[in-house]
C-alpha cells in the first residue's frame, strides 16, 4: 500500500517506512494490518536478519489516526474492540520478531507512534525529535503496549508521569531517562542507523535472537531459570554454523563471516 513503504535489502535489512507525511504518518486501520503482515514476514523469513522502522517526511509517527473511524462508514457497525484487537495483534507481531529491530525516530513520536518506537529493540533519535504519551490530552488511556513497556524501560514512577500528564519529552530528557539509545544530529541519523542495522544483519542471527529472548524474559523468571535458559541457549548456539565460524575465525585470526544460521 502507498501508506507503507517496504524495502527488502540484499544485506538482510528490511526497512519499513510509515508513509503518510501529510498526516505526520498517523496510522489507520489498513496500515495496522499491513504492519502486522510485514512484521510476521520478518519473523518467519530467514533472509531477513534485521529491521528498521521509520517515518517519511521528517516525522516518525503522530499515533493512531483518530479521524479514520469517522471517515469510514464500516466502523460504525463494527464491534468496539475490533479495532483495538487489530492494533494489539500488530504490537504483538512486532514484539515476537526474533531478530533485532531499530526505530529510527526523526520528528514527533506521539501516542501509539511513541509506543511503536518503544516496542523496537533499539531507538536512534535525531536531535529534533520529541516523544509524547499524548493519550490523557485526548481523553484516552495509554495503549499500543505502553503500559507494559514504559515501566520496564524507565521505572514505574517515571512511566506514570509520562502517561498521566502527556507532556512532550525532548531528546535530552529521553536520553537521560533511558527512553532512547542514541541521540544524533538529524543529518547523521541515516548513517548511524544504517551502520547499526548492517552490523546486526551481519551478526550471528541465531545467537542474537536467543539473547533477545533471554532479555525480554528477564522480568518474568528467577535467576535460576535465567541460568537454565542461558545454558539451553548456549547449547543451541554450539550447533549452529555461525558459532563454528566464530571459533574458526578466532583461531585463524580473522573476522568471522556469519551467515545467520
């Protein structure tokens, strides 16, 4: 669809661009469905080894398009929860991607757009970006996984501050509270994200995926279970081509060439 641009590179990087610049890339129903489909593709396609999520026109995403249901006569007869379940399925599809994901945030990341960025593994923001949990100013509660993500990323009290007031967070504030990984000048964001994505896509895909799972599960398991899971992951790693390649490269004093298997 025109509102989503998908670039599947030969280097294993999939770049997903929200493409409604006239709406600051606000997401409507078909876009949520399209995002879910591409997230599921990235999850299942072994040729895809990293994903970048970004927005067109110098903005990331202003959130869900609140005018979409008004303009779509079908929404009047749809069960009230249907739209939110479509959103939830998309957010879960992003969360379930086993490969590394990067949000490239330039401009505004508001509401659902903010939480879509937070759902990625890494966030690189330009120095002109701003983040906002806009929901209370729209008479709404936090969604798109924000109630789960925010406390884990920045702590419960700070999460409540963002979700209760809906105030703009500058990039300096976002960096200080641990909301983003890196803040760079807008002119440099493409090069920085491209470098990170290439490094991740050329890395040991299985090991990175297992590491992602271990870290995502960290708040749900005991130390004993974490150690057991780490042992199981290392056992799997030792059966892969990439671990054997890393060992050979170390002995031969050269850089490893990982194939993602």
